[in-house]
C-alpha cells in the first residue's frame, strides 16, 4: 500500500510540472506575437509599396522631358481615331492605370506607372467618369467638370534586388486633381500609357573557364565520336 502511494506521488510531480511548462510556453508565444504585431504596425511600408509599385525603383536620378502627347484628344481634326492608332501600333505596349478610389470634390490622387529604364513613351491617353457615367474622353485642357491632370516623368537608379540596377526604372507620376469642390461630383479616371522598348537584350555572359586539378584528364574538345567496330 505504501509503495503504491509513493508511486502516485512521484507521477503527480512531472504532470504538474509539464502543465506549468506548457502554460509558460503558450504565454511566451502570445507575448512574442503581440510584440511582433505592434512592431509591424508601428513600421510603415516603404513609399514605393504605398504608391502601389511592385518593386523598389531605387533613388531619384533625374527628370525626363515630356516630349510626347499627354491627355490629347482621342480623335484628330479629320475624325480619325488617334487613340486606337497609337495604342495599336506595331511594337507598342500599353500599361493602364486607374484611380483606386472615387476622387471626391476637392481631392487629389497620384498614380505611378513603372516602366523599364530604356522604355520610350509614345503617348499617354486619359479617360474620365463622373457620377458613375461611362468612361469618356479626357483632354488635357477639357477634362470633365473642374478636373485637371498633370504628369511628371522621372528616372530612378533601379534596385539591385529586382535586377534593374543597370538600366534603372522610369516612373510616370499621373496626377488627377478635382478642383471644383462646389460641384459635388465624384470622379474616377483611367490612363493608357503607350510605350515601346527597342533596346536589344544584353549579351549572354561568356562561359567560365574550367580549371582542372593536377592528375585529371582534360575534357574532350568536341562531342564524343562513336566508332563502329568492324564485323
């Protein structure tokens, strides 16, 4: 009887100790999770991620001259569809950007379009919709009711982490400003950036020389040759 009691007393101690250790581990895990959550919330995202860019474009290098049409009329004076001509030309790529939220009266929004550093912009067309109307033409000087558009074309150094450090990145900042607050019209906008990149890809890296250790045979200079044995 005394042996059974002593055995139960010895077994109760490890069970209680394991329970205390388990509670301590759970408490420590919760504390670490709370500290990590507070640190993540207190550290803001970098500017390029807040702007909607997928990769880090690096640092600002210089500004490009806007020598291409920006928010011009969709059709020319003869009624021909200028927008379809530019966006559908051979070798032209099109990158679209749209306001993420409805632009309230008196508000402003900047949209960033990231292009390769060697890209050549052909034209930028703009569209506008107010109070849920279908998307229509937005010319630079006549764009909806009280809306103004602006553009900035900048070069960035590129990022070694995204593999764009050699050619850099080209960032177009498209600004939409709803100036007339008294109109109470809610506005959305879309931009079509037509560009091409005719720069040839970089040449492949030269093959690395093979270093042979002493006592090893040199590799064959050409493909292996098979000699048919005479029968």
